[in-house]
């Protein structure tokens, strides 16, 4: 039943806060790290659309006292940005040797995703800053969210075939660390469609869906895969054990196709009949409609903190900052109006 008694807005049932589990040093702060990545970058970038072969490289962290030089395996990663001709510089994966990072500022790290600047130019500099901002916004909503660490990277091609390049990038917390600091485990070996909606944690699934509505993102799924071999599209599932399939918490990632980022290559899925990714469309689950008032209350309680993130981000130019603030304000206007909530959220739920 899609109708919801909106009088329940005053009753707030927050998703339980994460236990106070230690965070790995790399993701314990949000200041810009500094690093140099040296390897066969020309080869990796030129072959990215065809393969994700790993190559020996070095990662030198220069922002934690004396330079820390680590041998890594470096490879291209991702799907759309890597294979569809969207980016001239693919996202990267950094594999560290476990023993080498012990006792260093990189301790606890094994495999990290690096979100790179897709193409050169100020437009793409703004886009990566906005995708980073999306992660920070969800950090304000729930601890069941990926941490990110900004990092200035100097890229050097060890074969001398590509000019040195410096980019502002960000690192994405590994899924196992996200699970561990919340005293959870990553649900392993999950096939597409194996997890049913009824097995999701109602409060977490509703916060997830409302966040995706907030940033105008439709490029996700909590139980299905879109071309991937395993579940779920742009989502990691967190459970009480690796094998558990009850009260699963979905954690989203990859927000470059959202209206918040508004990338030139992002288009809304045809089935929704939208003209632009800036148009919002709610894809939450009808079975969890009773959770909507509590989720809305959580978002409203974090509005000032989210606005502060937008205002304080040094990478956004004035135009992007203003348009981003307007876009977020429009979301808050919707959730403050019971009629709009009924029409745009409750009235469009799935299932």
C-alpha cells in the first residue's frame, strides 16, 4: 500500500550508530595526502579498454614525514569509465604487499581503488570533486558508508612515454574495512538475485534509497547486477557474517552518473522517461515505506552539516558550489512537504 500516514514524521527511529571500532590511519582524516605513482602508465592507460592486467609500480607517500616508498601492483579498473570510451584516464586499482605496509601510515591497506580525473580540464576537476562530495554527504547520514581520502597524485610513466601529470584524486576505503569498523562482514559469493528485498535491513535500505534520490542517482541496485558477474550493481552488501543473508545493509559507491555530479556522459535509464540525470526519481521499496519518516528525519537532522561540506569544499568553483547548493536545497524542499513526499517518494516506490 503506497499511502503512508505522514503524521509519523515526528517519530524518529535512527539506524543504530556504528560501534567505536578503530579506523585505519589512511581514512582517519580528510586532509589532502600527497603521493607519487610511478609505473608503465602509458601501457596501462592505452590498454585499459581491453584488459585490467596488473603491472609492477611504486607508490610513494610524501605527506607523512619521510617519503614512504612501497612496491605495488597497478591496474586499470571499473567498467563504464574504462571500456566505453568515456575517460582518457581510467580509474586505477592499487595492490599493496601486506608485510610492507605494517607499522607505516598505510598500515591496514591491501587493495585500494583510486578515483582519477576522467579527462583533463576544469569541468572534470569539478566532477571528481562532486563525486567525492557525494561520499562525504553519505558519511554524514550513516556510518555504513565508504570513507574517502583526498590525495594529490603525481603520475610518472616509468617508460618515459607519457608526460608527468599531477591530479587531485581520492582513495576509496576497502569494503572489508568498511565492514570491520561497523562490526559486520562483506556478504561473500552473492549471485545476482540471490538476496531478496525482504532480507535487507529496512532502515538501511530506506536511507540508501533516499540518499540516491537526494543526489539524483539511478545507476545502482541493491539486489541485482547490471552486467557484473556478481551482485550488486554499485553496491556492497554488509551482513552479520560472510554467509548470513538476513538484515543485510547495502553500501553504495560510484556516483559519477548522478545528477549531483552531472557528468556530460551521464544519461538517465530509458525506462524512467527522464530528460536529464538532474531529475530525481525515487526507487525505494514499498515494503519499507513505514521507514520513510525516520529516514527523512535523519536527513533533516544532518542538513546543516551537509551544507557546511558544500560551503567548505575548496575545490568547487563559485558556480558549481551555488548550483550544488540549489540542487540539495530542492531535495530538502521535497522532503519538508508532505504532499511532495507522498507524490515523489511514497507514490513512486517499487514492489
